[in-house]
C-alpha cells in the first residue's frame, strides 16, 4: 500500500516502513505525527484519488530526527554596475518514519 501526501507545500509518495525528509515540523523526536492531507491511496490495482483529499485517509508517522540541509550559495552580480551580493541558506527538515497508512475505506 502506498499514498501521496502533501506536507510543507510539496507532495511525497510514501509507503509503510519508509523514511522521509519533510519541511520542519514542530514536534519532538519520537513524537507521533499524522498527515491528513492525503491526495491518493493505492493498493495493488486499486487507486483512490481525492478531490482534493481522500476522505478519511491519514498517514501515521514518527519523528526520527531534525536537521538542516546542505548550504545553498546565492551570488548575484550586475556587470559593470559595481554590484555584487553573496548570500547563503540552509533549509531545516524533519525526518519521519512512516508507520501506517489508513485508507479510510
């Protein structure tokens, strides 16, 4: 069984037992989290597609760790104008382990 969930403005395909890095969630390590915005649930040949979400479906997960991604360097330059700007960014993430997919059927 698999599902497509929406978290942090992005969509992820998840399956039970897998690990996933999502945008930072306000939860402690070891705490259970639930993703209620399930866009699609598939099992074998059967697929349920939501409009926009599948009614009664949820994905249960556990927070494994928090962290920050690799640094992304941004460099802007306007030639012949004596303008240059350097900036960096590290995106925070939460790593979760998918425990169960509730189809709501």
